[in-house]
């Protein structure tokens, strides 16, 4: 997780905890079946995206309808806010 955060955002991971997993069944037969792991993290530094991303946003629960959330991550965000909706301690 530390390496992914650094590679994709150039930020340093300062704290993390596992929250839950979500089984993402394929939309059609033969498509990829994913198991998504969700962590709550804190980081240090300024976001500098790599070539895999074109933009980012820090979104709050009330902002969710403004964006197209892919891969059932909208469901995961709702679950997070319902069960864990606070920041982790450093």
C-alpha cells in the first residue's frame, strides 16, 4: 500500500488501517471477478499524479452525486461513511 500510494500520488503513507473488503462480481460471464480491499489512510506531501491518472478530487459524502464512481466504489464509500466516517489518528 505504501508503494502504491507513492507510485500513484508521490505522497508518503503515514497511517493506515484495514476497513473491509467488497466482492465485485463480473457484470457479464467470463469477465474479471475482483475482490476490492478498502483501507483508511493518512498521507503526507502534495499530490503529484503519475501517468495512470489525469485528475483527482477530495470528495465529501455530499459530493458523491457530482461524480461518476466506477467499480462499485460508490457503494464502498457509502459503507465507509455509514460505519467509519471519521479520520484516523496519526
